[in-house]
């Protein structure tokens, strides 16, 4: 991978590992984020089935 690709990957993982983002996104009391979480989980299953995760 190129340095630019590595930088993009680092950006995504750094953002996704931010505690405030995780607490907001996965708050079990929030109904606002359920559609987003469902979509993320479906996408992760697709990636796992394809052997990328």
C-alpha cells in the first residue's frame, strides 16, 4: 500500500476508535443510531463473508 493509503486507513481506525464516537454510536438507550448500527453490522458481515475481515 502507498503512504497515502496507509494514512487513510489510520484516519478511519483513529476515528472509529474514538471513545466519544463509540459511546454515541453504540448507546443502547438511543433509537436514533439503530439504523446506522444495523448498516455497519450488515457491511461487516459482507466483508467477513468475502474474507476481507
